[in-house]
DNA sequence: CGAATTTTAGTGCAATCGTTCCAGAATCGC
DNA sequence: GCGATTCTGGAACGATTGCACTAAAATTCG
């Protein structure tokens, strides 16, 4: 019926993720995007609709490939408390490896675009809630397994863990060292450990 | 010798603070700034040098009027542990009162402009270090007063407090409720409290 | 007052913004 | 091969960007 698309949509999306992740929404131009994605401007509008619509696809892809993948993988291979610990440790490792200090696209977006675009704000908040839900699920499981201190509140602790994760992401974007990031996170992990 | 300036530089700076605070560096245009500051574009360049130079003045004014003022005031009127508690409580109160969810200009800048401008990055990091230094100073004083749990590490705890503050600021920008913000902060404050 | 100096509003500039349009190329059912 | 359809690179759109320039207005010193 019609001409076939020449470029790989997933590869192009990955390139767009890198663009928005590096420079933020406002500072990334459609021309930058098209160049990095290896396509023409017309193809971008043809395939993705425009800058904003592309950004929604980018957020979704980032969530799938980064956040959801990590949650599923760690939850499948670790006991509850260790899943939380491994999640934070992995984020620290990746943050330190990233020379560009890109931080987390969801956190960057929460501060950059969410306040000025209610719909995108709800999307970002939804993804953050998925992370918190992961924390909450595993804190509850750890409580049920009797591995946590007495009186642990899963709801409150999951919020605290999300906040600590956000703060660590902010500091990692400013180029913090490993010792700093671990000092941010450690006390939160200690709350899951029975006092001895 | 020369004509006197018609506008009040401090009032104009305050208006510029609001602009950058609301919309971020990139998304704020010089024309927006001039209009909100009540001056012409030429006056802006004349008095402040340009957008970037103005932003540095804005960061300085924000730090003086918001962060440093709060630190000095609370440190003068509270005992060490209560100064930290009051600091976080005040930030929560102000975050909830702010309908625009502007968050903290320093945090917003740390994610928005710092990674792309090394010099501004150092400026922002410096202001954040002042906050951490406030935490550290008061944790040390609390330790010296014997008010903290045994084995409290002032350096590590001050980093944790800074991270928790950053995280709370991120979540406040997404429109979090009081219960959420307090849940983020409470466990960090508990670390200053002797177990009973 | 006259000269010197600096602020002011307004306009202009080259560049870039997100987006659209266009002509040509490629692919399908027929 | 043909018509229909969708893709492609490239040019062009109006709007806006940060910044520079001009002439008039205002102030202080001599």
C-alpha cells in the first residue's frame, strides 16, 4: 500500500531518550532530536506527531527500559529487603558510571516540565508512584517475613525511600561521589534492618 | 554626574527571582524578565549585564533571602537539634503554601542549568554546601550536648539530611501533600532522637 | 546654565524555535 | 506497470530568542 519506514523506531526513540535526558525538554530542539535520531524533521512529525508527543513516548520508553525493567529483574531474583537494597545500589552504580551526570529522566522531568504541563505531570507522577509501589510492596513483604524492626510502617517508609531516592538523584546530577550518595541512602536502608 | 536609576534594583531582582523560580532558566526569556521587572530590555543589560549574569545575581539573592536568612534565624533562636527540625518544618510549610509548586530555586537549578554550565554548577553546589554545613554544625553541637544516639556520625548524617531535603523538594514540586513530605523527612529527624 | 554622563524606551538583528509544506522516492494491491 | 499511499530530505513558515544600537530624557558637576 505504501512506502515502508526506513528507520528503526525503537532505535530512534532511544536516541530521543538520550537527547531529552541530557539536555531537558525545553533545551532540546526538534532539529537536535532529528539529527541525533538520524531522521528528517518531517519523519519525526510523521512518526511521532511532534516534540511533546515524542516526549511522552520517550518517558514511556525510559520507564519501561530503565525503571520497570530494574524493578522486575530485582524483584524476581532477590528477597524483599535485598531487592530494595539492590535497587538503590544499582542506581548509585549507574549514576557514578554516567560521566554526563544525567541523573534520572523522571526526576529531571518532575522539576522541569511537570509543573508547567499538568498532563505530563500526571504521567511523571504515575511513574514515580510505580517506584514507590515497588518499595511499599517489598517493605510489606519484609514485614510479613518478620525481617524488619517492630512497628515498621510500610506506607510511611515507602514514601521515605522514594524521597531519599529523589534526593540521591539530585545530588548525583551535581557530580557527587560514591561516598556522598551512599551516605544519603544508608540510613534509609538501616530502617529495614533489625537493631542489634 | 549622571542620571539616577529610576527602578529599585532590589525590587527588580526579586521579580527576576520569581521569573526564574517559576519557569526555570531556559524557559525564561529576557523579555519576560524585563516585563516582570518593570524595566526595559536595555536597562536590564545596562544594570545586570545580560541573562546569565542576572541569573547569578538571582541565585545570590535567593540564597541570601531564603536559605541564609532561615539558617541564621533558626540557628540564633533554637538549640541545635531543634534548629534542624525547624528548618525542615519551615520548608515543608512554605512548600505547601506555594500554589505554584516552585520548589527550591537551588534544587531546580542544580538539575536544570548546573550540568550544562560548570561555573553556575559550582555556584549552586556551593549554596547547597552551606545548607549541609548548617546541618553538620548542628548535628555536631547536638552530639557534643549528648542529645543524640550513641555513634552518630555528623558528616554522614549531614549528607543524609541534605539528600532528604533535596528529595522532599522534588516531591513538593510534583504537588505532594503534607503527609507525604512529612513522611519523607520524619525518619531522618528520628536519627537525632535518642531511642526510648 | 552648559557639559558630561548614564538611564530610558523602542527598534533592529541574526539566529533559532516548533511546525508545516512540498516534490520526489519507495512500496503495496491490483 | 499503475494508482494509491506513505515515506523521505529540504526548504520555508511565522514567532521568538538573546543581544545591540539609537536617540531622547534626566541628573550632577563646574
